[in-house]
C-alpha cells in the first residue's frame, strides 16, 4: 500500500531538481531492474513490484527485502513514467561522479555540449557502451543522464558507462594536454585525418552545435562529409556521434 | 471554417489505412511546408493555414489559392498531429513509387526490413539524404514513410530521397545481380572488407534483425565491431545505418 506522500515523492523524481535534491532516480521494467540487481556498485534505495514480479523472481530476497514494497498494477501505473508500466520500478542512488585523470588522459571519451533530447542522450549512452568509451561527460545545460527517458532508452548502458556532469574547463584543468576533437559542420573530413586513439570528442547541441567558449578550446575540428549528391541538411546528433566513434575505434 | 467531415477526414490521415485509401499524407509546420511549396514534383492537395501564416507568406498565391483554407488556431489544433501546432498544415499526394533499374544497379540503396519505430525511420531518411543514397526501400511490415512522425522527424528528407515500399524479392527480380549487404551482429567487420560503391544494404528490425527469407538472399553479412572493453548489447538501428553508410561512402 502506497501512501499519498510516497506517491508524490516518486512522481517528483521525473523532475531533475528532485532527482538532484534526493540524489536518486527511477529505473523501470524487468530487464533494467534485473541488471541493476545484478550489479554490486549500484545502490538500490527502494523497489516497487507487483506480486506477479515477486512470483517470477523467487531468488530476490535477503538484503533487498526490507526495501521492497508490493504494489498493485493500479498503484504502479500511478508512480510509473512509462506508458505501459512493466511490473517493477526501482529507486536508485545517483552514483557519485568520479573522474580518474590517468584514465581520462589515456582513454577516449565524449563530451556532450548541450545535447537536449533525452532520446539522443540514451542512444549516445548505448554508443559509448558499444565502443567501450572511457567517459561520457555532459555540460551543465545538457539533458540529465538520469532523466527517465534516458534511462529507459539507454537499455542499461547507464550502468556501464562512467558519466559525469561538469564544465568542459574542469576537464582541461585536470588534464591540460587532453587532445580535443570537435564535431562541426565546417571541419576537416573525419576520413582524411589520422586520429589519435586517445582524447575527447565534443558533440554540440542538436541545433546550435558547439558553444563558442568550448569551440575555442578545440584542437581539431572534424566533420562527416556528405555523400555525392547528398544534402548536408542535418544529421541526427546521435547518428553523427556513432559515426565518429566507429571511425575513432577502427 | 472547417466542417465536421473535413476534420474527421484530416484526423483519419494519422492512420496508414486512410493515408493509403486517400493516397495522401499530412506535413506540418512552416519549414516543411515551405519546402513542399518550393518543389514542383510534389502535389499539394490542400493547405490549412492561420491568418498569421498567410500574412507572413504574401507570395503564396495563384494556383494554390483555391486549395487554401484559413483556419483559426483552435481549428488547427484539432487537425494537427503535433503537440504544438505550427501555423500551417498541408495535405500532400503520396508520390507514385517508381524504381529505375539502371539507377538501382549502379547506385547505393537501403532496404529497411521491418524497421518499426517512426523516429528511427525519419532519422534513417536524413542519413540517406546526407549520404546521397539512390533509394530507400521499406518492407511491407515496416513503418510507413508517410507516418506523421516520420515526416516531421525526417526534416524534409522525405522530399529528396526516392522511396518505395516493396518486397525484397521484387528488387532481386528487377536487378538479379544486385549486390546485397546485410547488417547482422555476427557478420564480418565492416572495416575489414573492401566494399563496393554499388549495391543494396539491408537493415533489419530493431529487435529481431533481418528476417530469415531475406537473410538467405544476402551476398555479404557485415557488422560493426564493438570497441575494446565495449558491450555489444545493442546499437540503435538508425545509428548502425549511419555508420554503415558513412563507411560505404568513404
């Protein structure tokens, strides 16, 4: 049985300010919750599940039990962010961001400068996961990685890709020699350069591109050339990110 | 002033069966409508615009006038498929699909086998436009190219990329020697093959991949290798398409 206050609290987590205030976020559905429960490093705060889910997950017990609330389908619908609620909803602690300067300077990372669409953000998390990137950083004005739509569309990639929300200048301070690539429309073709296997790739906002201050800090401007007879109208930001990461990794 | 029947008809166009029955589709918003009006090959059937739009588009006249209905914002909201209706809505005739076997055999095309998400379909249209592909084909069970969400998310690419909905076997009959590449998880790395600049690339359904019958007709199975330490969980279908097209074109 869910109290009115509990429902109000859970519903508030769809907003960034409450996710930040309470330092947690929601993850829903059987697949994502199963992944969360299988990971040691993720701190589960509470779990709301239907009796059907409980019956199907008999091994779920022990330490988690006191954090479990059994809910009816109707209650689940009230607290869910999904159109079609799926048996179980977890409240998870936001992992404390930590950046290791050695890994940063020796690895390949992404910096999302103002990416606003949660769907794009989730898709980019999957790309970072696929190509084994070291970090996914987001600017302060970018969509929140813990937005319910990002969590759902990332297919669990948010559990595997280390991420942090910080100013670009903080990264340069940490690793001053960090080689910075920026995706711009007017850059040099990605296919005509020798690319380092280390560094950071900056992806700009869906319509405005990379912000002027960050543009100044870019070492190499790169672009994806349109094909013969193609229209360089616009490429989706996540698609462009996927192409860049594929080329850097191969 | 819109009659009840007219409203009902316009609302029905959100469903594929009515778009097919009436042989037309909706396109909304200032930018897309401006592109439609600037093209000769697109047949505009009707235009519904607010008086604000009319005032801002004084050159819009002549032949189109008799197809124009001035609507209030309230009426526009009733017939619009958008959350935030944007001044103008066009009813456009579905172009008759035509496939030139010479262009097909000498060009590079995509075949979407069961892509279901209209957002993915719109993004893939933009990719095909960017890389100047010759055709975008869709299987009979794929999302409709003229679905309102595809039209809106394709950013006008649907006007530039020739498309047709047909069985894969029809293409092989037209051009028996058509070189067929298929994106599969267990294929050979895209980066370790010499790729032809001509042929057709098959992209499978978001979760099930390429259907068994089409798989049999593939000459070369290709895949995108995950990066070191990466998780080959899933790459979004549109992102995978973008990577493949970028490699084929460069």
